[in-house]
C-alpha cells in the first residue's frame, strides 16, 4: 500500500507575488493618453471605421471570387503573421492570400480592374481603396469556417471591402463581419454564384430600406454590357443594421458613452 500523500495544499502566505502583472486603471481616465510610436511595426492605434454614406453602393469591383473552402486561416493566416495582431495595417497584408481565385485556380493572384494586371489580393485591395473604389468578395459554402478570428473580418473592412457575398457563412464569422460594419450577404439562389464574372462592376441596391428579413439586390454589370440582378438574403436584426449604418459596433458603443 502507498502512504497517504502529505504536503502543503495551499501557499501559507497566499498567492502573493512581488509583481502581479496588474495595474489598476486611473480613477479619472479623461486625461490618460495611449501613446504608440508612429514607426512601430507591432502596434497601431485603431481609427474608427467610416459610417455608411446613406446611399446604395455603386460601381464596386470584384476583389476575388473564392473557390471552394475558404476558412478564417485562408482569409487571415496565423503563424508568423500573429506578431502583427496589434497592427491592423501590417496584418492586413495577409488578407485572403490563401484563398483560391475561381478564375485562375491560383492563390494570392487576382485581376486589378484599374490596370488589367494580376497581383496579390491585399495590394489589389489597397489600389482600389486608394482610388476610392469599394470592392466585393464572393465566396462559396461555409465561408469563414474555423476559429473565430476577428482579424478575418477587420482586414477586409480596413482594405475597403464593402460586402462579402457567399453561398453560405460559418455562423461566427458572419457575426464578426456584422460587428465590423460589413455587409455579410448570401445568394438567395446559390447557383447565382456562377453568374459572377471577373470584370463585373457591382452595385448593392436596397440599402435605403435595409430591414430584417428584407432581401437586398446585387446588380452584376458585365463587361459586354449585359447585367444580372441577383437577390441576396441576410440575417441582420435591427441592432446589427444599426452597426452597419454607424460603421461598426464599436462606433455605436462610442456614441453611447459620449452622451
């Protein structure tokens, strides 16, 4: 038989340490400033995303039509990229670099409609954003499955993507997109995914009467002059529509605390 174990079950002086790693917040934080070096590669202060302009979205460009599985790791890879979790602009350089482009079966290679040249997804998104052109990401089934990676929603928002239109969403990623003020929409007819062409100019119609249970319309203006009008479903409730209009849930919270 083994002897009954003996010993001290709990520290006799309690869980006391010289440096608990906790600093209590200031009683009055109105004068507190968070200072981050402008040349820091690891940290960046977040700027509020812009509120909805109050109009339908017109003349958007297709950033990528993702083919097949597109997880949060395809959208925002982990590994060495995680060192940039505190720097949204830097980590956005991994946006959708793992997604397969439907039109050429390549990863991180999409057509820039402003130049006609193929290049990396993040660089193409930045080129559109610099010209004031919004973009659209089209995806397949269960888009955004995997870990609940917030950056997979923040990066497209930061780089000027206005809408994610897919056959179906992974639930958590869909909610993350809503919190960032994005349009997370699904094809009412899943076969309409096939109608999206590489050179399309895209309009999202019906935002003026955006309401729970009421579909929106996507107009695909094809290069040959023809067009397709596609019905898009969504699962937004009134609160989430408020997030979209304000430019994100954080903007709503900020405005509430400012009152």
